[in-house]
C-alpha cells in the first residue's frame, strides 16, 4: 500500500498562476511545488507552536 494519497483541489486562478510560476522557476512540476510549499508551511506553523510552548515568558492563560 502506498503512502501517497491521490487528491484533487480547486485553486483560485491567482494562486494557480503563482504556483505554476514558482514551479517553473524551481524546475518542478506544479504538484511537486505544491508539496514543497505545504511542507514549508507546516514546518513554519509547527515551529511557531513549538516555540510558543517552550517560551516560559508567555502566559498561556491570556
């Protein structure tokens, strides 16, 4: 069984155009570029959540 899930999504035209341009600049397919962008975003979000959890100066009750 594969770890790849086939998916289909609808994108606003401006995001599709941006993704296609980024893919062309990076010599990737749009699908490969979408994976890169999503992984980078996930890392940024998880990093921020981890940073917040480790910051003792932040009062989580506020």
